[in-house]
C-alpha cells in the first residue's frame, strides 16, 4: 500500500475510532452493548493494513528495561504530585482496602492495558505517521484521550496530561507494559487523592451522573 493511502487510512482511524468509542460510551453500551466488536475488528484490521508488528505495537521485551526506567522517571513525578494533592485535599492517611485488593488490581491493570493498546499501539502510531513532530502527536493523543473521559471534571484534565505524557514516552520507547502498569498506579492514586464526590468512582459518560 502506498504512503499516501496509508496516510488516508490513518486519518480515518484517528477520526473514526474516537467517534465510535464516544458513541459507545454515551449511547451504545446501553442500547447496543455488543457493538464493541466493531471497535475490536477495526483495530485488528488497521494493524493488518498498516503491517504493524509486535515491536511497532509496543509488545516487546528487548527494550523493557529502558522503557521502564523512562516511564518511572516521568510517571513517578505525576505520582508524587498526586500524593501531595491527596494530602492537601485531606485524603485518608491509609490505603483503602478495596484499592489494593488483588482482584481489583488485576482487573484494573487489564483495563489499563486495553487502553494503552487503543491509545498508543493504535492511535498514537497513526498520529506519529500524520504528525512527525513528537510533541504534536503526543498533544493530539492526549486531547483525544482526555475527551473520552468527559464529563468527569477530575479525569478530563488528568487524562489529558497523562495521555500526553504516555504518548510521548511511547514515541521514544515503544513498550506499553510499563505504561499500563504506570496508568494503573496513577488511576488508583487519583481514586484515593480526590474526593469521591468529585470523581464518582472514576466513571465517565452518562455513568458519571449515577449516584
């Protein structure tokens, strides 16, 4: 496939998939829950058409250590900021048991891994093709990632910042494993640091308004 055709497909990906995910969050999960399969088929088809390999998707072990060190440096700063925020806002001085329950941690990590596949293996790879400047592709990826968390007033700005940082890290070292682990840690800290009345158990879309 020619470079121009790949660019056109990339534009279709970065516009179409966020619209599809937004529709599913706000409408589809309540009215047509099985339509999530469209998202899965779209991703796999895009990976095949772009001839993505495990290395380009970030499923690799050869750079795991440098990618982990890089992620620890950047995401560690964000973690410290969340810790300070929690103390300032009067968060509990102990870790709530439900946040560190093994079953919850495992399922949340799996969810974060899925998000990293969507954000970086898929979306960010297409944005890098369209916007060679790393900071541009990272900001656009972060903006889309933040928009998917509307209308949560805590998650929208935080996922924009976190999405920009993780997209930038991925562009430097393509490995989603440390990013998924980092996202799971940061998400847990957000749930602890901010009052439940603000983030409503980290829900997004119409679920945010449920009490």
